[in-house]
């Protein structure tokens, strides 16, 4: 039996939009609430070198019957080898028979589903008239988030702060392609205090002390904290009006907390199901602080497999 492998190029060609991503994520969240979709907390291994981060995420559903396991290794030393810091695969099985169904490029799924999770949270938590977006960290996730948020909000300007000039230049060039002006900032805090939407993607701070203070965010701003809150002064999250995580059960099960549990007001499922409030006033400052959830991987993987099959059947 031939098992299809979908490369990043194959997945790009599917034309999956931000609206598609949000709809797929909301569908699996509702399916989980109805008992037709299941997921397990992440399994994480951190070797003694304290550099590598190894992770596996598992989720499954019955309609269609598919199971997704994403395995990822993050190693900052990959940059010196000319490789992405994060590499991985998504293996898909039939959730009824256990037979292999597909293998997907894990880097693409990680980038797109992460932006999709942020976009889903932003739907409930961000100012719908947001004009400015800022990035602290200008790598792969910055690009996927810029593309996603550009489809949701009437963005006009991008501010950014990063450690690598090449990454900064590429992000500014992408902003220009989308019709946005851009400005490099001298500090991450300058970005955080100036924008309507903030995205932080600094996975490793290189031993530097946390340098972002949430209390300095502008009134009405929303932050998508994609980097395990590594560059953030975590106690400052208590100054925000709403802090949402991706999954309360997963957060409770893992020892390295994203922030003080007392500062958390709910999770993404609560937002989608109407059990948590993301935004109540125009001036609310909000944040989605998350580590990634297997339901997001499942949602995007199933969506990709279905779109690929539909394209193959149409030929």
C-alpha cells in the first residue's frame, strides 16, 4: 500500500486560508466537547544537555476516522548547520483500523497550525479594527502569523524586533508585499507598547533574562505568546484583563507552567464553546499564552489530507 507523503510544497499548494484553519480548529474543539474527538497532553523529553526539546502530540477523531501523531525536535544548534531549529513529522493512521493513512511535513503543520491557534484566539480576544501588528522574533512563526492575521484584520503597519538581520529583512519584505509599512524597533518592549496585536516567537532567549513586561502593552492590545513565554516577565501577566491558554488540562499536567495559574481566565475550548470570555471592553488588554495543542495538529492535518484527496479525485 502506497502511503502519501505531503511535503511543505504539497501543503502550500492546497491553498488553505486562515478562515479554513479557524473553522477546522473550532470543529475539532466542538467535536472534543461532544465526545467524538480525543487528545492527550503533550509528551516532552528534555535531554541533559538542556538544549534539545523533544515533543510528541496525539489526537484522534472518528468522522473522518483519522489519528494524528506529531513528533518534533527543537535544537537551537541546528542554525549553525543551516537547518531550521524545529523539525518534525506528522504520522496519520486510520483511527478505526490503525492502518497508515498519510505522512505530512511537520514543520509546515507546526507553523500553520500555530498561527491558526493564535488566529482562533484573536477572533475572540483582539480588537477587530486592529491596524498595527508587532513581532518580537522574526523567524518562521512570524511569517505564518503575519499571513494569518493579515487575512483577519485591517492591518496597515508592522513593527518588529529580532536578533537576526536577515530574518528582520525578510519579514519587512513580506510586509511590503502585503501592502504594510514597517519599522524596526530598538527593543522588544518598544514593539510591545506600540501595537494593537503583538506576536512573540523568541523560543530561546540564549540565557538572557526575560525582557518583556505585559503591563507595558497599550490599552486594547492583544498578544499571541507563541514562545512558551520565554522572553516575558511572567508575573506581569497578572496586569492583563484576560489571559487564555490553549488547554487547561494540558497546562495542569505539565510541570513548567506558562504563567501563574491564578492569572489564567480559561482556555481556547472555553472561548469557542462560550464558556470563557475573551474581551469585554475596547480597552481590555488580553493575551493568548500557549504551548501548542494536539487538537490544532489534528485539525490542520485532517484538513490537509481531505483537501489533498479532493484535489487528487478531481484530476
